[in-house]
C-alpha cells in the first residue's frame, strides 16, 4: 500500500491488536474504519486498570513513579 501523501510504501503496524499503516517518510498513520475507536477503547481500559491499581495499592507502590509528594522527577 502507498502513502496517499507522498507515495512511500506504508509499513503495517499493530497497536493494541488493531492493524494500522504507517508512513516512515511523512510519519502519517492510516487507520481502517473503526480502528481509532477500538484503539481509544483499549487505551481507556488501560488507564482505568492503572487507576484501580493506584487506588488499591496506594500511590507509592506503582513502579515507584508516584510518591506521596507527587510525581518523582
């Protein structure tokens, strides 16, 4: 498949088990109908799971990224 912007051959990728096409030249990403909605739904599921882990285990236990004083830099 060719990029509609610059005719470069697209690279097939899978993001959250959703097939996509990526142009290495213009860095555009091309999705099939309904793909964006499926990606967003899976992202939301991951965020909700992360938040549930934070609530259950406390802010200092999630990979050491969050402390009681805030985000570690």
